């Protein structure tokens, strides 16, 4: 993973306002312990990430969106590979150095970057 790596995020339909992402799409929940699950775009395509999330893991997704490692850096967030037994391409964006209000602000920066790029895979 590097600054050019796309960090791919599956967005639940309830985190969309029409065709626009809400800040919840890139903000970790309390159960996430400050770390947002993404896919390492160097290891998996946006379409394959969507397929894994929806067909293998049986979750809902409105589509695959992404930010680069550089965009995470600019938002003051770390990122790292976090391979799982059922997902070698799993990675995390780390928000733990920031308060809840700062996490929301940084999530908005990621949403803006993802919106500017557009949806990378839509079913």
C-alpha cells in the first residue's frame, strides 16, 4: 500500500442521500474502535470488492467508493493492511488519534474526495 493505493469502501444504501454520500459513509462507528474497514485497491478491483462484500459476506452496498492513501494522509489519517482469514485485501483507515468530532470532520474530507472521484463500481 502507498499514497496512490485506492482504499475501497462499500457504502450501505442508508448512507446515501439520493446519489450523494453522507459523511457516515466514511466515518467509523463506536463498534469499529476508530478504524474504518476498507479494501486494499492494490489487491482487489472495485467490482471484486463489491462482489465479496455483497455475495460472500452477505452485506448491502450501494456501490464501491474510494479514496487514495494520499487523501487519507491529507485528512490526517493513517491506513494499513489488515488481512483477515476471509479477506486478504482487508485494510483499515485509522481515526483513533482523533476525537469523535474530529473523526466526523475527517470523514467529511474523505467523502469529498470520494465524491470527486465518483462511484468506482455500481451494480
